[in-house]
C-alpha cells in the first residue's frame, strides 16, 4: 500500500500480486538452497546430467520389433 505507483484496476492488482508472490517464492527457494548448503558445510551435491543417477546409466527404452504381415 505504500508503493509509489498503486495499481488502478483489478487486473493491475492481480499482476502486482502475482509479481510479489513470484518474488517471495524465489527468495524462499534461495533461502532453502543456502540453508542446505550451510548444513552440508559448503559441500554441494554433485550435479547429475539427465542420463545419469549416482553414476548409473538410466535404462534405455525397449524397442519392440515391427509386426510382420502374414503371407496370404
């Protein structure tokens, strides 16, 4: 309520509320990340690429053979 530019319409109030909520959630994620980093004594968990989990490769999807047509 103490901002310089107060929204004039309900749509502007919605946009302001969404922006404030987004900023709040982002700051909470950052605080959580820093808390976890501090708990781990500065040791961060290793980053994993999409194909590996703790050094193990993910199983490859199974490919089924095409159905053969019966001779007539």
